[in-house]
C-alpha cells in the first residue's frame, strides 16, 4: 500500500513553481492528503468512496469492482437503503473488502459542478458522522458519467480543501484523505492540480 506516497514528487514540485497559488501552504493539511494510483478495492482503510448510481444496487466501473470484491452481502445492505439522490452519500459496511466501510455517493451525469461538490462534501459529512479517520475517494463521475477529468479534479480538490478549512474541530481525528486514481490520465490531472490546492512551502 502506497499510503506514504507523498504529493510532492520532484515532477510535482517543478510544476508547482509555475502554477498560480489559490490557497496558502498548510503543513497540517498537506500531511493528511495523499495521491495513490491503485485499485480502490485493495485499500485497507476506514472507508472507500464508491461512485455509485441512484439505485445503489451496483453497476459497472468502480461500483462493479467494489460490489464484486465486497460480496453479495453488500448488495443486501444497499437494497435496504432505498437508493441515494445525486449529490448525496450513504454508508455501508465493507464486508469482504479490506476497507471497513463503503461510502456510496452518486455523482452527476455530465458536468454539473454543484452536484459533484455535493457528492464530495456529503461523503466527508458521512465520514465524520461515523467517526472515521481515513477515507479514499475514487474519481467520482469521471468514467461512465462523463465529467471531464481535469474539471472534476478541480472540483474534488477545491471541495476537500474548503472542507478542511472549515473543519478544524475534526482535524485531530482525521488521519488521511486519499485521492485514489486508477488510470494514468487522472493521475496526471491530480499531480498537476494538487500543488494548486495543497501548495508546498
Ligand atoms: N479502483 C479505483 N478506481 C476505479 C476502479 C477501481 N477498481 N475502476 C474504475 N475506476 P465510473 P462514474 C475509476 O465509471 O463515472 C457505474 O456503472 C475510473 O477509471 O466507475 O461516477 C455506476 O453504477 C473512473 O476514473 O463512475 C454508475 O451507474 C472513476 O473510477 C456509473 O457507473 C469513476 O468511473 C457511475 O459513473
């Protein structure tokens, strides 16, 4: 597990120098943010965030992978949740996954910024309500739902940065927020954007 992979690779730092800073450097925030490229179903963590659909009954992409790895009990629990609105999030146990929980969120179909923000924001709320200290996000809406990857990266990072700014009461409890990218294109997006939202000193 590459939890320790830091966000400031040499390549990253070089890019950071050329980018406009949107936010101030904050060492505590930076220590809690990670980028990893992995199959999210392999992560041993408090919660992984699934890019689900409104039925919560499974599908393709990362949703399919999570349901396959978690086993049929996950579908049973999801069934009882009666679906989930776009921009909302609901939590289940992780069953056969190494992750203890799954936070199922539903991103928008297409580029609807506020709904994507809501999905990240609500996932963090659900994490807090359940007293969890670590969470890994998949790249909500950037697959089948067709949100442009670069723009989705901006929304994800900005939403999490803003959440950190206003959640000082939870920071001591929070251990880590991981952005889990799967394919190279999203890895490039996050490597480029992380220094804007979480700038080095
Ligand atoms: N681990 C981490 N990320 C993954 C994995 C994995 N195993 N597999 C795919 N991704 P998508 P959406 C990435 O399409 O766009 C489903 O059918 C993938 O590369 O899974 O929100 C649901 O049921 C992409 O960057 O989710 C919904 O109907 C990201 O996960 C619909 O798709 C999200 O792609 C949701 O579409």
